[in-house]
């Protein structure tokens, strides 16, 4: 288990080919919190397909698109490349 402290940045590489990449977000947060992912609120309610769209219909690499949102007490930034940063905010 990885412990996340306030303002510490935790980086992960997401599988951009995964059918439901937003589920990977919940899995990382669950790992950081030391609890099962099914105990967290649904990522669908928070990001509603934005991550899937980022990978299934990506803009050109030059766009360097990022999606930033808050989910289960973490400020999360997901890059078009699959890199994701998690910062505990509450």
C-alpha cells in the first residue's frame, strides 16, 4: 500500500487501451486509501466518460490535452499520454 500525504504528488501510468480507463483512476485512489475500489463513489458520476473520450478519440499529440478534476479527496490530472497525477486535497 502506498500512503499519500497532503500535497504529495503520486504519479501513475494508466493503460490507455483499457475499455474503461476511468476505473483505473478509482483503483489508484483505492490503493492510496488502502480500501477496495468498490467502496469509492463511481467515477462515472465525477468524470462521465471524459477519460474514455481522451483515449478513444484523442486530439493530435501536439495538443498535449489534460483533464483535471477532483475525485474522492484527490485532485487528479490525467494527460493524453496516460500519465496521471494524484494529489490529496482533503
